[in-house]
């Protein structure tokens, strides 16, 4: 039995094997299994899709604070409640300190995880595809943040 993610990746591989355009956008790939009756929406998929779209919209909502900074308005915190994992959303303007502390720490962990994966990807590429001219990557973002803050003034 395949997980849902594995089933979706099998569809992507079938798309590629069928000689469809590659590289491709996720929308191009999605049209192919729908058109070929390989994938169809289930009621639970529609709820998941709506939830993902709502979450994306909440992640993309920004507000201007009293100091003029553009800040994300909605923040997610993954918690365990009654033995169940939940992702609760709250607004930065009304959320509890506890919620925001959890949300900020979890976002920081996501960033670290993204950096770790990027390092593995770059190292692998350099080892296997560019050993004589490796791509250099730095993970100290201090100068980047300072530059962006200076541009925002």
C-alpha cells in the first residue's frame, strides 16, 4: 500500500514517462492525471485543498505595525491537544504570548531545516556534478537581513 504522497509521485513519474513537457509547473502536471482520469477529487481532498488554500492565504496576509514594519498577520502553532496534533492559527495583533512563542520557534526550526536540506542538496550537486567548480553557499544571513532592513527605510 502506497501513502498518498507516494501515489502522487507515481502520477508525476507516469506524467514524465508519457513524454509530457518537463520541466513543468504543478498545474501542468495536475491537468494531465485529471484529463486522463487517473486522479479525481474526493470529498476529503476538497476539504484538504480548501484548508491548504486558506492556510496559504493566511500565511500571505501582512499588516503594517505602528512602527511602519510589514509583518505577517496570521501565525500557525502546531500543538498537541487531547492526544491529537493540531495546527492552530492566530492573529499577531490578538494572539497570546504563548501561541506566538510556539509559532516563532517552529518557524525558526523550519528555516533551519530548509537550510540543512539546501546544504545537503548543494553538497551533493557539487560532489557529483561540479567537483571542479563547486557552488559556494553561505548560511550566515546577517548581512542579507541588514541589507533588506536598510532598503526598507
